[in-house]
């Protein structure tokens, strides 16, 4: 099986294919359904604008965690 998958990836590389869904045969693919919030850890960064967007998302997440921690502290919640 490993040899077969190596062949798939070598052929894809030779054809300049980089999308896994185009490399791996559909019968061997699995789909996972998830929400937009659950997708955040899988944010794809290919261009400078996407890197900046990821930075903004990370900052917003830090602020939210800080706000939640401060609120919990004020309420005496641990």
C-alpha cells in the first residue's frame, strides 16, 4: 500500500498536482463534516494576505481567551 501511495504522489508531482483530492482516488478518500469554528486550526496559508488573516484570527482568539479568563477571575471561577 505504501508503494502504491508513493507512486500516486510521484505521478502527481510530475503533473504538478498539489491538491490531495486530485491525487488520491475518491474511493480512498474520507470526508469529515465540521463547523466553520472547528475548521480554524486547518486554515490554509499560501499567500501573504492569508498569513495576515491568520495573524488577525490568532490575535482575536488570544483576546477572547484573555477576556474569558478575566471574566472567570471576576466571578471567582477556576
